[in-house]
C-alpha cells in the first residue's frame, strides 16, 4: 500500500476542480466514516464555491435518515455500511442540494467496530449523477473496497478513492 499524504490528496482535489469547472457541474458529498475530510480537501481550494455546493457529514444513522432520506428500514436491514445505504446517501445528497453529481462514503475505519461480515477497513462508495431531463431521478453506481492500515490510513484511502471515483464519473459522462 502506497502511503497517501496530504500533497497527493490536494493534487487529486485540484484535478477534480479543473474537471468540475470545465464540465460546468456542481458537486455535493455525503460522508460518514471520513467525517468531512473529503469536503475539507475540496474546500481547501480557492474558488471551490464555483463547483462545490455542499457537504453532509452524516455519522449517525439518525442523521443519514433526517438529512439524506435513507430509510429507517434500509438502515435496520442492511446497516450503515452497505450498498443500499451508500446509494441512498448519494441520491439524498443530490436531492437535498443544487448539485449535478454526488459521492457518498460509509465504512468502518476502526480500530473497533468491525465484524466478520463487515471488517475494519470495509468502505462503501456511491456516486450519483442527476438526470438532466428529470432532477428527481439519478443514475447511481456503487462499489466497496477493503482498505488496510490504521484509522487514519483507512480514511485517507477512502478520501483518495472517492476523489478518483469522481474523476472517473466525470470522464464517463462525456
């Protein structure tokens, strides 16, 4: 595993800023295990208000439900760290913002909290893009990753993965 440092995250954020500006799109983020780190990296950039709309830090299940509309049933049946939850978070970030694209992150950064089925380092990502013809419907995709390392390393890897995923989403939209 390559060490992900602040300079690497800043470089990825700058690449994203350039692409967002060229695409004329706005971004929202919904974060759980990263605790707002992605939004911080993005808003460290001067001029980010042109393309960054808002961030949701939804650490508790209650906040996922209240702020993003993740159903209580989804949270009870699949848990906060699941494909269904992260997809609902990504859609909720779009519906509750002025963004065209969103990313959601939910995982187990550790050192505790893991189980056999959901070990420490498991992080789910969801990306949603709005349908220009109908803002109430979006296209969503998701994936999970198993990261290693301590809490800080898992969270850094999650932020980097989310940034790379956003870059890919913007490339795929063309």
